C-alpha cells in the first residue's frame, strides 16, 4: 500500500453546512481510521483565512483514494475542494506503520 496526502480546503460559505454534517463526516473518517486506511488527519489553519484539513491515507492507487474520499459527506455536499497526491515520506515513515491494519 502507498501513502497519499489528501488536502481539504473548505468552500466559502460552507461553515454552517459543515457544522450540520460534521457527525456523518466524522463517522466516515472513523471508519477509515478503524480499518487502517486513515493514518492521521486534522484541521489546518483552523482559525486562519483558508481553513481546511490534511489527511494521510493508505491506498493501492490515486484512483482508489479519490474514489474513497469522494464518499466523504463533506465532499458530496461540495463543502471541500480536495487534492490527492502520492506521498513518499523520507523521515519518520516507520512512525506511520500501523501496529495492526485491517485495510478492508
């Protein structure tokens, strides 16, 4: 499995919608985390001019990760602009290895 850096930039005017749908968004991310797909994630520039998020995701291919991330309720409702890029960490990669991974 390869690693991918997924970035979210929240769409202008989406704060209320994100708040309303945050529980389903977090449920989606929890499912990815529990299966070992989501390695780490969190908000970026939360109180700044361009809030968003960074997610490190495991996948077989860019296309697979795009397909998975398209299922996020935030994406389906147009609350985020998303990029997905392959990521090949050179330092600390061993810290990203899961103790156990289901990846189902």
